[in-house]
C-alpha cells in the first residue's frame, strides 16, 4: 500500500469484542475503528489520518491495540 505509514493492529480476542469496538469507535478522532455487531473493524482507508494520539490504546486493555509506525523498525 503506497503512502501508508501507520498500521493499527487489534488482537484477535479484542477484535471480537463488540463493547470494546464501541469504545474504540468513540475514542478515535479520525474514525479508524468501526464498531459492528461482531466486533471492531479497522477502516484501512482512514489509516493515513491517524494522529498517533494513543486514545485507542488508552481505551483498550493492555496489548489489545497497537499502533505500528511502519517507518520505524518494530
Ligand atoms: S492513535 Fe489516535 S488517531 Fe490513531 S488510531 Fe488510535 S485513536 Fe485513532
């Protein structure tokens, strides 16, 4: 994906949690998370809007969400 520098990863267990999905959808100011009945979906076309605010990480249990800077070594 050219021009994409951020990836947001949600752990498999967290991705299936509809309550967490709602929290993430509310937390992210740029709509990267979409809450569905079966859990959270990462909206790929909004990923490049990520401001690295970490609100999603604060809203989720430890380790459930990671914001990966693809231009840095992991
Ligand atoms: S770091 Fe902020 S902008 Fe980026 S996905 Fe998380 S809540 Fe959204």
